[in-house]
C-alpha cells in the first residue's frame, strides 16, 4: 500500500511529468480550459439561480473561513478532469538501444615529419597542411580503427590501431618538425612499421596511406620491397606526394627576403609503391589539392556499418487514469455532503 501511495505521489512531480514523451501532446493544450469550464458552469448556475431580495444591515453578516470549503468539490472536479486529459495524452518513456553490425576497416596513416616538410609551398608549411587534412579525414570515419606512423630518418608507431579518435587527434596535433632526431626520408622503413601494425588485423580491408614530399634517403629497407611485403599481408597502399618540384619558399634570410630551395619528389617510386599495393598515387601541390585527395580516399574506403535501433516504449497513462477515477469518485461523494448545494446541482 505504501509503495502504491509513493508511486502516485511521485507521478505528480514536475520532474516526473517533464521526463515523459507524449503520444498526443496537443491534448495537453486543453488543460487551461478546465478552470474556464468551471467558471462557465458557475456563471450559468448563478444566472438560473432563484434570488430572494433581503436587505441586511452592514456588519450583520459575519465572514467565516468555512465558506471556502464550498469550493472544494469544484477543485476536486477540476483535478479529475486534468488528470483525465493527462492520461489521454499518453505519457510514455522510450528506452532506445542501438546495435551496430558489420565491421569497420583498419587504416594506418604514415606521415613524413622530416625537415623538408617545413617548406612553404603549402600553407603554412607542408607538415601543418598535412596535419589539418588528416584531422578532417578522421572526422569522416565511423567505426574504423586508425593508427599513426611517423618517420624521418627512422620510423616509429605513434598510435596503435584504435577507435579513440580524440587520442588520434591529440597525437596528430602534437606532431612537429625535428621530433625524430635522425633526419632523412625512410619510406621503406615506415612502410615496414605500418605493415607490422596491420598484418595481424582481422579486418577484411586494411589500408595504408603514405604522405611524403621526398625520395627515400634513409633506412635499410627498399620502399618497393616494403610495398610488396605489405601487399602480401593484404594491405592496400595509397601514396600522396606533397609539394611542387623546383624552387619553393623556405623562410626568410637575414634581410627579411624570402629564401628558396630546390626540391623534387621521387614520383616514380611513389607510383610504384601504390601499384604494388593495388592502390593509387596522388599528387598534391597545394592545400586545396591535398584536401581533395583525402576526400577521394574517403570515398573509396567506406566501411559498411549498419545500425539497428530497438525501441521499448512503456506507457504511464494508467497512473493518471487512476487519479482521474479516484478524484471523480471523491467528487461524487462530496455531492452528498454539506459542501454542495443539492438544489443547485
């Protein structure tokens, strides 16, 4: 009995009412009409009431607080009608559960952080431009595991395959020039590290995206051999060549004039790596081109993740129907007491 009373009292709290969703919310708009209906009922009853003219001397008619009791039946009736409207509006709570089926793909970003990535043909420089589009690329992934490998003269796995995209963003944002003391461009070694990350992956699709602006000048592993080894483990290789060939801006000299340095991308090797890995080679000579390259890769490599939604909806109208019927019975009982004028009703 106490549990039932507690549930009934809890049902009329504002926090409880605010937590519902409503099947027929428009019916709640009728609630302000309930007191208007009672006022109209009182006005019509007053109009039909027989009146007897009696003169009273001022001060002879005493005021008594018990006169307020005659409004109790009308208040009970108003509450009963209000709870009836709440019940008709169908208060509900929905428990929604989302189940994902399918498997994402595994991707390793292999990013060059050698000194040449400081060149400014991409703004503000090649490394910063690559970081920005890589962050945008992450925003387009859903359910895919992504890893990060960085390289200069040596190569290191900076982040394992993970769906923790916040961690990956922190790692990408923390990349800087000179973070690997041994300078150079060890493309073959970097592909070997990426292959080690992906070779034991159970994913049916394993992708490696190599971003570099130079030719292989360091490391003991030949890039093409690394690419063939990666393909043997089922990796698909995309290569992105950054920057323009020839003279490109590189800071300023002592007089504040821009300096230029001659640079050249080994496009042949980058193409061979992509072909060995059954992927594609892209050339990005400016920021817009680099962004378009990542957009194309994003379209090529889509994971098929299906979402199934289960909705369990529970109705709570019975509680308010009990309030309505209970107060209606109370109102009927009050009609037989001194609180109601039987001649008027």
